[in-house]
């Protein structure tokens, strides 16, 4: 495969390699499902107010990307990316205000790790 076909970073090769399926779990199943292997994962995505404290044995403690809606915003550590999918104009106003000196209550998040994705992106996920 040429660099042009695969891209300079080998995207197609990495995309097509065999990888374990993503971890999918509902909040209530954390109490019954045990030993979910997250330690070897490159990417660990959590949604909304997904708890880790007290569940480290089951879900690990590391988070690489946290998807949240303004209504479920929580503080994040400095290494976690905040992934916002704005479904309405108010969502964009919220992120701008929450990460600056705006009128909305601030959240703790690394401003250099904020990602804003179009909702249409999820039709490909």
C-alpha cells in the first residue's frame, strides 16, 4: 500500500488492525459485572457522570476522553480530554462560559484538551 493510499500516518492500517471491542456498560451493571479489563486499553471513554471512585477494581481509574452534556458536567483531571457534542446552541454557549469567566458555574478541565465534535460525527461511530 502506498503512502498516498494509506495516508502519512498509516491510518488505514491502524484502523483495520484487530483491536478489542470498546467497553460498553450501563451504570447499574457496574455492581454485577466484575473484572472488566481496561488496563491494556489505549483509549478509555466515559460518559456523563460515570463514577470511577469506589469502582477502580471493576472499571479502572484512568480516563482518556470524557463525553458529557452540560447538564451532567463534572470536574476532570488534567490528563482527560473533555469531548462535547453540541446538540443545541446553548451547549456551545455553555462550554465557552464554563471554561472562561462567564456566568455559568465553572468546571475543572484542561482547556487544551477540550474537543468539540459535530453531532453528525456519531453516525459514523
